[in-house]
């Protein structure tokens, strides 16, 4: 993190959360896996609280024109596959 204010805020909140976690562990017997999950959840939630959730904007892979071409090709293939004779297949491939 480059922003020192956010870094300090993160450290304080994480320290408080980990103290709560430590107090919780003193009262019960926990497995290593449950402890690891709780620590991961604590760190993740603290990051989201301090930094906020970052939204990713992804471009669409296919344009409407591309989808139309894909559908057109599927229709031609279906027509070709449903042809019974070689002459019909040649005609459907040419058209």
C-alpha cells in the first residue's frame, strides 16, 4: 500500500480484529484449518473495509455482429448436415 493513512488504518483495524480472534481462540479448541480460515476472512474483510471493493470492468468477448456470424454458421452447418445427397450438400455449401 502506498497511502500511509490507509496503511495505518488497516494495521489498527487488523490488530483489533486479530485481538478479538485471539480472545475467541482462548475460549475454545480450534483446528488448524478453522483457524486459518478465520484469519483469512479477517484479513480479507479488513482489506475490503479499508480499501473498498474494486469493481473490474471487462470488455465483452463477442460483439453482436460476431454472435450473428456464429449463429449464421451454425445454421449453415445444420442445413449441410441434414442434407441427404452429395448434390444437396454441395448446393448448401455453395449457398
